């Protein structure tokens, strides 16, 4: 039957989609477009896979606590003198993010593999956390949150941790820890009477008086003064004192500090180091908030130079206690006390 129009109704408009697939006007996608789309999709998948898993030999050469103990016991830890302990877990989002980003950063990987013995401590399950080698490390560093990183010398002395980074990036933390390790080595050498080796470990800027001091950052300066005394380099002491004061004053003035009276703590310490004040006078001149721990360290070291071991131990003990209370503990006092008690 022939198709007829319904009175009063117009024919429906042609469907553009249907029309596009009409035999005479079929939509055709160019072959080259399909190839490009497939390639882009493959690249995206590959990028996601490689982000999660580093290529063999290109990631951090982590050891498990068991592997670390085995290598340590057999003397096969290698030439690096720094150990990096990384505490992590699969259920910890920040840990997984650090794994995907920080520990895939080529600069970070190179810094770790070149300078550190990296140990990864996995506490994902209670069973893993309870393993003897794992529990030994979590207890040793009192780890109560993750991710957490501890850095020590191979001999066990603490160097740094990432508990308080204050915006510092991880590669900067690793680089600064290498410098901090030299200070720890200097402290150890000093406590063992190896003065020349200790001085060689110090930053040349400290020796030349080009390093700014802070209220609770005088330990290196005092240690340098003591080493110069013990090595009979008295001619270098006054330049050290004067240059350090000028460097610190200039830096503080540049940041808008008020006048020279904010330098009372360093003036007081310098007067003592120059022999212009007695122990009692120097202690009496310390104002609230100033570096008492540093002053007691200077007094303890002077007592050692004078051969008064008992008085030295008394002042070094005060230095260690005051430093611990201020969260700026200077380990040189602790290392000296340990050696003196042997």
C-alpha cells in the first residue's frame, strides 16, 4: 500500500544521527586517527605503571631489617658510613605517596644509593611489626608515627631525622644530613682526643668565622675554639672570635634585628673564651633564654684543658641536661662524658 500523509500532521524531521549512518553517508573514522588514539592510551598506561614501579636497578636499593642484620654481622655493609632507616606501611597514604614520588625522584635515589645504606622497615601488619629485627629498630628510635626516617652513622650515633622538616624537601634533608654527619664525626674525634681529625671534619666556614651563630647553636663554635687550643693554634683564636661575631651581627641586622644589645649572649660567651671572665662571672651574666648549655660546654672544655676532670664532668653534665631540655642537645658533651666514664 502506498504511504499517505496523515491530514493535519507533518512528517517527522530526519534524525541526524541515523542520517549520518545512512548507506549513502556512513561516518568513517580515518585509520591514522585510530592509530594515534591507541598509542596515546598505551603511553598513558605505561606512565602509570612506571610511576608505581621503578625500573630494575634504578630505584632505592632497600634492605629489609633481616638483610641489614645479615650484612652487618658478616661485615658486608659496604663503604657508606651513613644508614637511612625508613619506616613505612601499605595502609599509610603519606607513605605510599612518598614511595610514588620522593623515592622515584632520580636525584633522591642517587643521593641515597651513593651516600647511604638504605633500610626499609615495613610495619604493615602486627606480625611484621613484631618481628625481632623490626621491633628492635622501632623501639630503638621510639617510632610512634609514619612515614618516619632516621639517619645514623654506621657506628650507631644519631645524625638526623625527618620529624620536623618545616617545608624542607627530602633531597635537601638528605644533603644537610651528610653535612650534619661531619659534625657528629668531629664530636666523636674530639671526645677520643683525636683533635686534628676532629678539626678536619668541621665546616671551613666555622673555622674561618664565616658561619652565623644562634642562641642554641654555639656547639660547633665552642668545639672549634677548644680544638684550636688543644692544637696550640692560639694565633687563629682571635680571628675566629671576631669574625664569628661580625658575621652573626651582620646577618641579624640584615633581618631587621634591633641594635647590638641582642648580641649579649655572644658577647658574654666571647668574654669567657677570651679569658676575661671567670666561670662564676660568665654564669651570672647569662640572661633568661640564652644558651646556658653552650656556656657550660665551654666551661667543661676549659676544665679539661686545665686537667680538672671532676669539675669538667660536672659542667658537661649540666650542658647535656640543659641541651636536652631545649631540644638542641649538643652531643659533644654526652660523648665526652661517655669517654670520661670509661
